[in-house]
């Protein structure tokens, strides 16, 4: 029984959330860290790109860096919530984060050979993309 005296019965959503949490616990921690690391790397890359001589040719890179930083930060915040975890919201956020990291990582890799900040950013994007995909797989496996 709960504190209010009412019996707390697991709902299908609660069961699904608990399975996803237990199976994906390590993955969730990895994603949380990867999201905030990636957001930091993307913000730093955008800033460094602004300081490059040919900043015009880096406009797409800067835009993707800033977008990726925002998506990663939002995903990290969604995953870090302790109450009222919504599996569907987490799934959508993880899918968007993985896709955004892929796009940003692809763009930064184009400049990585000549710009260290783009190499670092591309690596952070790949780690975050991989972590998101891993947690998505764990969540999908737990809903079966």
C-alpha cells in the first residue's frame, strides 16, 4: 500500500518504464553524460568556428553545432527527470538526438582534418549518437 492507504498497482506503462530503467540503467547514465559532453563540444566548436578566417564557409557547421547542442542538452534534461518518466517522450528525444548528432558529426568530419575543434566535436557527436542508439535498443527490447 502507498502512503495514502491506497494500493499501488503497476500499470503497463509503469511496468514498461521499470523494465527499460533496469535494462538500460548503464546506458541511460552513458547517454546522460554523452549528451552534456556533446552539447559542450558543439558549443565550443561553434564558438571556434566563429573565430576562423573563412567563417562564411563554416555557416552550416556553426548552425548544426548550435542545433546539436540544444537537442543534446534537452535530451539530457529529459532523461535526468526523476519523476513522471515518459517512455514515449524519451524515445522521441533519443531518436532526435541520435539523428542530430549524426548530421552534426558528418558536417564536422568534413573540417576535422584542418580544424581540431571540428575533430573533437565530431568525436563527441559519434559517442552521443552511439549512446542514444544503445539506450533506444535497450528500451525497445524491454517493451517486447
